[in-house]
């Protein structure tokens, strides 16, 4: 593609994305294609000869777009958000244009140094004390795996890296912890059996006394406790594990404390939500995702560590071909995680932070929390809807409950969710809480306004009435 064509299609696509962001609402939120439908429209073998970009774009609109689920739709209330913003898209465009790769400082000094600076801005924004050092990981799953590996190495004097496991090492997390903890435990070689799930209280938060009891049991059995993963903003219900008492237990027994604040960490930029991270200063590591709720397009996960030397000693490698003359005085982020090659993600984060400013981001997060509270309050006006967990952030867990037996309620709420989503105007997902089928509504899209939340309420009530007629 020559420069003029690149320019032509570039302008065209920026126009298209600008319109898309404004008009995402016209699409059904969740793609309606059937499994295999998109694949059946694509050739099984690669193109042999060059094709015109017009043709590629035509197929994009015709074949790909119907298979897109629209995460940027204002009716997106599913999972957790993965919101983006014009500023972040422009940062991403430049990053792709530069095509730079920041594996070591000299492969783009600006990529490394901008990352150091924006990560320290984020540290200040969420109120982590000075001294924590940040690195951008692709996802919270990767960050948690890195924490588990560093915890493993610190606990064994870096022995597992050298000779492998010589004893069972134990990891603790609440039974509401995200599945990425189990995945990390498996990948890091602890073995799934060595992940100890700790009971939770009525609000789905880890019970510190139960944690201490589990650690004591393990010590008596000759097992070695190594790491606790605490969650701030659990995936199912938004619960907050109490970091301070958990941190004190970790300190007492010399365990690594990793805090998974993937979704709710962003809320800590608000003074009124800072309580959620109270005790985070006990943490050896913490992760939160600007790619969830901070307007930065996927992927961008902010990972902080108290002692970066443990992390870099866990991951460091020194092949001759990567040595540079400045290694003693710069950060080489290749040693801060799993991958060698690294995308220039700091650029889009920098664009977002400068374009919105702290106050601009706070305003959006406050609006989302307010809309979630409004949804909860309005839904509760009808006594047949039950709120199943406290609403600390922007996630509301609810179900319809007219007193019929639990099994029937589970079936009814599942049908309700399917009917609501089939409208194409909103998209919510589910979980189970104490065995109850639970509908989750999360507000987190940049463009979601009160009218979208009211529309969600209307749809829920209308579909409930329709189902009750059968
Ligand atoms: C609490 C929590 N931790 C971790 C993750 C995994 O996030 P990622 O997709 O960045 O790996 C999620 C995803 O929703 C989450 O809710």
C-alpha cells in the first residue's frame, strides 16, 4: 500500500471509528450469529495475490461486523466493562504506527521512561504509598501469575527457579477469587490442590480468622504457606476482602500479599471509595486494569510491586544479545514479567490521563456508580426484585423472587436474563451467589447515561411480566 492509499484509507477508517463510537447504540449489543457462521464465510486458505483494500473493507463490514459484540455500546452491562475512549484509540494508533517494541530501554527509551512516569501517576491516583514501582502487563491474569511466581521465589530463596519444587507451597484466596488465581497457581507449578479457598462472610468477603486458621493447619501439617491473593471488587459480586487484617496475617507469617483489584481499583481514585484499598500498603503486589474501567482500550493492566528486585530476580535473563551498555542505570522491563517483546501501551494511557485529567476520569466513575445505585434503588421499588449483594461500586447483583421454590427461581431468572438480552438493546451476564442464579448489571461504558439504565429497568420489568404470563 503506498502512502497516498494509506492516507486515504486511514482518514476513512478514523471517520468510521468516530461514527461507530457515537452510533454503537444502533447495533444489537450481543452478536446474534451462530457458532461457525463467520468462519463459514471466510476462505479456508490464505490469499495468494494482493487484494484491494476496498475489498477487504467491504468484507469487514459484511462478514466481520455481524460477528462483533459491542463492548462500547451504552447498553453494555455485562461481565465487567472494557471501555475505551477517543484519546486511547489515538494513542493506540500512534503506537501501531511507530511499531516500536520496548523489551529493553534502548529499544525505545521513551517507551520505558513514559511507562515509569504514567505508572507512578496511577500509583498516586489510587493512593498507593511512594516506593511501589509499576509495570504494565497485558492482563490482570498475567500480573497475578507474575505475583505468584515472585512469591514462590521469595519464599524459597529463589530455589524453585534453580532446581524445581522440593516441597508443597500453599496459596490462599477467598472462594470468590477470580479464576485467574487458579490458572496462575496451575501455571506456576504450585498444583491446584495447594490453592486453599477461604470461606467468606455474608457480604462475600474473605474472613481473616478463617485465613489464619488455614495457615496454622498447613503449618502443623508441614506445608509451606507462601502467598495470599486478596480481591478488591470480586467478579461475582464486587466484594471487598479486608486488606488490613489480611495484611497483618501475611506479615505475621511472612507471606506475600497480592491484591487483585482488576475492576474496582479504578474506583480508588475517588476519595469516597479509597476505603476499599485501606491496608493496601501491606501488599507486596497489586493489580488493577485501566483496560476495564479507565477509558484505556484493551489491553493495559497496571501491576505494582513493593520490592521490584524480587520480581526482576524472578524473571531476569542475561543472554549476550540483549546486553546493553546502560543496563546498570536503566529499567529493562523485559525482566518485569513473562514476555520479552513489549507493546508501547504507556502511550495510550498517557493520552487518556492527559486528555481527561484526574478530575475528568473521576466524574465518569462517579456517574457510573451513581447510575448503578439508581438502578438498585429503582428496582427495589418493586418488592419482588431482590438485591443479592451490597453495591459498593457499579455492579448490581439481583434476581426476581416471588417466593417460588429455589430451583424454579433459578430457572425463571435464567429465562429472564435470556429474554432481556434477546432484545439486543442491553446485555447483562450472570453468576451464582450462595447457589442462587444471579443477574449482574455493571455500569461502566463511557457513553452510558441515565436513559440507558432506565431502559434496562423497563426491559427487565416488561420481560418479567411476559414470562409470568406463561
Ligand atoms: C477480579 C478480577 N480479577 C482478574 C480478572 C482477569 O482480568 P484480565 O482479563 O485482565 O486477565 C477479572 C476479569 O474480569 C476480574 O474480575
